[in-house]
């Protein structure tokens, strides 16, 4: 088990200039994911988390009729794809939530891809192996994304993104 506050195994930074680029980054990630993975999506309202998940769904092969929206009121939306996508939104829940009470442990340690918006509301250790993506709105409306990989599956995804996603050095910044 990883200790709270441990540094990531790998990290990268990417800037997206518009919603379509944020969605495309999600699509590329979804296309590269080949095994269950947890993604923690952190950032202010309107920072691009749901746009990213919409792209992620496309990359995972979610049918076009399964339009991805934020599950703010339902907490979890499930979408069928190459791997099941569990879109989890904890915005309306307090910081003292227990994932087991909500049935989230099965999703965080299950057979699919769990994309968790407002993941900072989960207790430390809820998913030791994960890809954290921090979304920050820039003055010019672009988004600075910091990707931090914890565990081999997340590190492998970062390496695959670096090799196969076609990101130019201008779009990528190492931390």
C-alpha cells in the first residue's frame, strides 16, 4: 500500500487549447487503455473534467448513443465499451464519504475504467494505483493538465501517450 502524499511514479504536463483538444486527449487515453484503470479527475467547475470523460468514452468504444454527461445527481453513470466505463461524480457529496457505503469499492477495484470527478473527496488510499489528472483553467481559456501516474498501469498509459498520441514537445512539459 502506498503512503499518503507519496510522489507519483511518473508525471507529465499537457496544455489543451480548447474543449475539443481536451476531449481528444481523453479519446487518445481511452484508446490506449487495455486493462482496468482508475482516473482521478481534479479541478474547478468548468475546467474540462467531463469533456475529458466524453473523449475517454469514445476511445473505450462507448457507442455514440451513450452520450456522456456528468452524473452529479446520480453519482455514477455506467457505459458499455471495450472496457466498462464508470463515470463517478462526487461533487455533491461531503468530504467524509465512505466509498464502501456507496458501492464505489467495486468500481474502483473492478473490471473497468473508473473516472472519478472530485476525487479529492475520497479518503486517502481509496485507489492506490491510479492516474491523477489535475485540470487548471488558464487566463487564455486553455487548460493546463498535470498527469501523475501511481502504479504500473498508469505509468504505462503515460508512456504510451508520450509515444503514440502524437503530442509535440511544445504540447508536453515534464515535471
